C-alpha cells in the first residue's frame, strides 16, 4: 500500500544538485547536504474518541485504537525515512517517544495549555543535535491554548557545524477566528526571526504544521507574502473554510464537500465567537448611531466590516493598525516542487481539504515532495475517510527533500530575510 504514495521531483532537481556541487568545489557555498523533513497531524486519541460519531462513524474501533495507529505511524516513518519529524496532536508523548526512539529519533514536546496533546518535534540522533529549544504557548499572548515549538538543530554530518531551524505549529481550529490564526502565525514567525538573529549566519528555517487554513486563504497569503491587509478580508472567512469545509483547496470532492457541515465547535469556542461577533456588531451600530428599530441587513461573505478594533489589534499586534506583517521570506515546499499545494491533506466524513504545509526560507532548496494517496485509492476505504487500516490519522503526512547549502544562497539585510 505504501507504493500508492508517489514522490514528485522538481523538474530541474538534477541541475540544482549539480550546480550546488560545482559551487561547493569552487568554495562559493558549503558542501550540499540532503535533508528530509516530515510534518504530520497524528490525531490525538482524546479527539478521536470525542468526535467519533461526527467524523469517524463507520470506521472500526480497532483502527482507531492508538496502539494500532502508533504501529502504523512507525511503519510510515520507516518507509519515508525523514531526518526531522514535526508532529501535531501528540498525546502520550512518552509512548510516542519510546516508539520513535526505536527508529533512531529523539525529540521534545510542548502540550497545549491545560490539555494533554500538543506538538512534538523529533530528529535523527545520528544526524542532528538540538542546541536550542523555544516553546511558544499562545496563551501567554491571550491567543488560546495552541502551542508551537522551535528548535535549532546542529548537523552532525557537516564539518562546518551548520544549524537548521525547525518550527512546528498547530494553529487554532475555529474557522471563524481568522484574526487569532493570523496572530498565532505572526507570533511564531516573529519568534523565529528573533531567535535566528541571535546567531549571525543562521537563516536556514523550515516551518511545518497544521495551519487549519486553506490555500489561497488570507492566513495562507499572510504566511506566504509577509503581509495581510486585514480589512480586505472578512475575519470570519479568513481561513478559507466555510463551516469547516476548505474553499479553494483544489480537492477532488470540493463541490460535494461544501454541502456538508463541519462538526460543531466546542462550546468554549462558540461562546468566544459570539462575544467577538457581538463586539464587532456593537462597534458597527455605534458608528451608525445605534440600531433602534432598524432592520439589520443580512451579512455578506467577504464584507470587511466584521473587524472590531480588538480583532484588528489581535491580528496585527498593534492598536489602530490594519495590516499584519511578519519579517520572513517563506516559500511553500510543495508549490516549489509541484507547482501547487496537495489536493488534500485531511480527509474525514465532514471535511476534505488542504490545511497542512511545509514552508522554508530560500536557502533551503526543495528537491522532491511526497504526494497524498490518490483520491480514487483512498475512496475505497470506509467511504474515503481517514484513518483506515493503512494510514493512522485523519491527515496525510507531508514530506519533502531539501538541498541544504547554506547562507550564501540568500542575503541577510536590515534584520530581514528577503
């Protein structure tokens, strides 16, 4: 079944490698290394149980058993052979760490604030040594319970002690709180920039994770371009998800998928969304002299006036500012290799779309990318949903090869990677 996942190679990868080898011999760049980075939302056992009837009904319980899924996860890692592994929704870190330790990995974990699951990053112990770890708890910024973790990994294979930075994030799910999604990305990327600035010459960064946002969405645009004019977007649709269904993800079931509602949000998020909407509505009515007796018009998708002053402050980090920015030049590894994001990265009874990504700075040169299982194959199992007996999560892993040559490829100027 593993053969059903194919690798896509960048068309000019041979020229890229040959050029790097030539320049290395000339002394203009460091000796090139190939590194393989994988990201995977592995589905927390707690969430699989809580949402069984909404998302996984019809899937045999033995397939959802975590011990079974962990064995399949290890089998997948043995086949894909990554050097660095970024996992989200890790629950029972000691058990996962022990299993991956048997494959030669070591790692570190940060739980979501007040919850058992979180993000964990692993690396091959014979390839890297962690020299810096930074845990990012978004609750410290009043940005919900989500977390991220950043590592500076020193290569054991290169003689020049080069270091790779790896960031691992799981962004808020709530489709209507795009302001918080942008803010979480902004805080993480600002943190990465600040950490890398402490080490002159460091500029090799991979940012991996579940961004809970569709391609072509406002959140995606923010990460890709480094800026987002918030008022040009409806806050409630900033993630490109309508009722949890990805819009513009290019998924093979996009049309039929939009007919299905996503499972309900947790009550805490519903209450918090109502509070944000009420605040925005109050500001609108204040600006128009109140709403006494007025019939409120139906709100249109894309109306930028759903931003309150507080929503804008959350997204941008600055009172009175309408544009969110971050200081990194990031590119999508899958777009670099294949020309587009995967058709899907998550699939269950009520969702099919792309929400997971591997981003990189220009000094890392993507060579290949592991494609998702073709939909016609996946659809044979339990109506096409995940997990199944072959793949252990409701997400597909993403995996990319990079040519790692170092800082000569890109320039550092005025504290920004551009």
